[in-house]
C-alpha cells in the first residue's frame, strides 16, 4: 500500500504544480451527489484507501489530510496510512480551516466542479475570505491517473410495473409539471437518481444496493422530459412504459442540451445538483433559480399501492430474518460459533429464498461483541472477520430490496448469558424505541421534535448515541431517503401520512458492546379524542426482539403491553410461513411476558 499511495499522491502533486494549484480537495461525493457510489466513482478511496461513505481529503504540495466524522474514527485509522495523511475529525477540525492554516493567504484551491454544489462554493468562499482563490478544474487528476478503473455497469433498466408503483409515469409527470407551472418556471433539472427513477417508474443496477440508474433529467412545464443516460440501458418497451414526450439523449449530449435554454427560467436544487451543471446553464443565459427537487416529497409519501407493498415485503423479509435468527440459536446451542462474514452470507441466502427479492439494500452490518460498538462497522474491511463469543452479543443491521419495497431492520441478540450492564443498556434502548413507536402527534410535527422521545431513558442515566434516530426509506429505492428524518439535527420537514421512516435508537460502549433496535414504520392517521388531526406510526418490521436481553424490572406495564402486542402481530404475520424448528423458535420468541 505504501508505494501505491505514495505514487498516487505524487501524481496528484505533479498535476497540481502544472496547474499552479496549492491545495486540491477530494470529496467522497460523485457527479450525482449520491450517498452510495458505483465503484468507478470512489475517488476518495482511490486516493487514500478509505472506503467509508463520508469524508473529505485535502492534498497540498507537501502535506495531506483526511477528514471524517465520529462514525469512521476507527475505520479511517485502520485504512489510511498516517505516514501520508493527517487524520482529522471533520466537525472538530473543519477541512477549510486546515487549508487556511496550511497554504498562503492568496493560495489557489482546486476543486472538481462536478463533485461539489453551488451552495458549497458560496459557503466555502465566506469561510476562506482572506484572498484565497477557488479554481474549478477541467480534468480531475484522479480520473487521469486511475489505472484499471472499474468498468461502468451497462445493464438494462428495469421497467417497474404500475402494480408496484401505484401511479403511471405520465400521471407523475403531469403532477410535477403543474408544480413547475405554478412556480412560473419553464423547466427543472433533476439530478437525484432516486427522483429520476421514481418519476419514470424505472429501476437499475448502476449503484450497489441502490436500484438506480446513472442519469440526469430535465422536465418541462408541459410535462415533456429530456432523459440523459447511456442509451444502451434503455430496454424494449421503454417508450410505451413512460408515455409520449420522453426524449432520450446520451450523456455526451448533456452539456449542449442543458446549455440551450437561454432566457428560460430553470429550477435547480442547489443542495443536490453539482456546480458544473449550474455553471453550464447559467453561462448559457438561462435564469437558474434554487428550486427544491419537486419529486422529493411525493416520492416520500407512499401511495396506497406502495404502502401495501411495503407491508407485504416486510412480511417476507421478516420470515428470512427470523429463519436466520433461529438458525443462529441452534448453532450456538450446538457449540458452533460462526464469524461475522459467514453470518452475513447466511442471512443473504435466506433473503434470496423470498419472492420478489432483488438484492440487499445496503452492506450488512454483522458485528459481534465489541465490534457492535462501531455503528457503521464493516466486517469485510477486516483481514479476518471476528467470531461470536459466548456471554456477549451479536448485532445485525441489514435490509433487502424487493420489487414491492425496501427493508431495513436491526436486531441485537444475546449469545449465551448477557451481563447486567448489557441488559440495562438494551432495555433503555428498547424503552426509547417503544416510546417513539407509541407516539401520537399533531400534523405539522417534525422528526426533530420527536427525537427526545427515543433518547429520554438513556439521558436519565447520562447515556446517549451519536447518530440520528430515524431516516426515510424509499419504495424499491434508496434505503436512505429524504426529506423526513428523526434526530437532534434532523429534518424540520413535518412528517406526513404515507412516509416510511426508521425508528432506531441505540447505545454503544467502546470495545464492549453495541445495541440498536430498528423497525421501519409507516406514518398513518391516528384518531384522538381532541380536535387536532393527529398522526402516529404503524410498524412495518415484523421481527421479534430478544427477551433474553431485557431487564423487566426497568419496564412499566404499558411497555410490556406494547411488546406483547407487537410480538402477537409478529406471530400472526409470519408464523404461517414458518415450519418445524423455525416455527418453534418463533413461538418461544413471541410468547407473552
């Protein structure tokens, strides 16, 4: 690794000297501003060796540093050589401040405008305002020097039937076109991959775990669409599927096409679209204004067909996860302690047996004992995955993609006899999960307002967790979806009927254990005796919690009643699909306390 990283840094620095650049910024983001990247766009990993899902590196002529948040502190230390990179905390040591301290006040900062947003540039200029110059570069040195770069996937797009989407592409286009007209715009450039796939009722295999296609899309006020995509991905029947008015262009035609709107009012989400696209439109005379992606909210609010699909796929997913947990119990009882990799593979095998399964929705977090304390632990990053240990715990956070929905579930189970401190921590986490799950709240309430419900019991013991409590989830789309969220710094967007969101409080003790209780829930109308219109949650996930980790003395009657009711629903939903020892296991797991 030494020679490769050293060589890559030398290549970047040689390019910097030729361009008279003093610092070069390497974000994790790609051209599509996606959380999950296809292998050929993992530029940060190429330059540093770090393969987490968030981070930034900066290279100067004589130094380099990588900046990550608290989720990746351990991982970055294992993957990045301190001989070449300083390792910094992204929040405590912002990378722009590091640049300010390490180059001259009038230094030139290079960036690839396809990997940053306009909002990023404007805010960065305000932070570095001592004469520093931001220079947009034409050719990324990583792209120039990347040997044996992974090839792009060229699979055909999947045409998603209306029996799964619940609404035709033409109907969706008309709805979005009305929003465009109502805001006096001529068109909107949409760059979020899940928005494009949702709008056209198509899916793809371009990004691991996320059924999306690398593409851009312009929709006009008359509902016509320009779709920019590798044309080889367009399948037979596409024209009939999307309806008239959808014009397909190659990615090579993107610049010329979006630069042809001089004098037109074009909406563009400055938080999602890259700066290069913005510059192309603005420099050609288009009147570009910030306009939140109009697909975001209707995509988040599942229609009746999508909501039922989410219910249905969660039952099949729960069958797979329950078979897996029952299988683990039998293995442990027989003295067979498996490693994290074998466990992850077995869970995927169970999911593959289910109807409509299309793949996993993210890399499974399969973590034993102290590894579970790292909330984004990835066993595949280890030379040798750890084995289960007796009298400890196992945490598994996993999900599936199905034609009718997307799942994400976390369960923590006892391996042998758990310690008293483990039972205390788990019980506090589950109490928070129950409190949030039972909540009834007025329309207009945001996830940020609900977040303390999940943390309150941990707070009483001076405990907390350093991640959000909930994220939105797509319908056979991205497992992380906006605009809704639950967290201390979560979205202020009110929760609405039809949104799917996770309920996943946790607690982590470094090198000892980690607990997370995660269900996906559907926001639904809830009747209340007062005059307010109120909402609540319907549990979609149907997997039992491990009662062996409970300290029942810490639970009140309402909490025990909730757990018993939940386990009864689990039994009713999935017992018809289980047989033999798996059914016996489920009966034990769902028996009333």
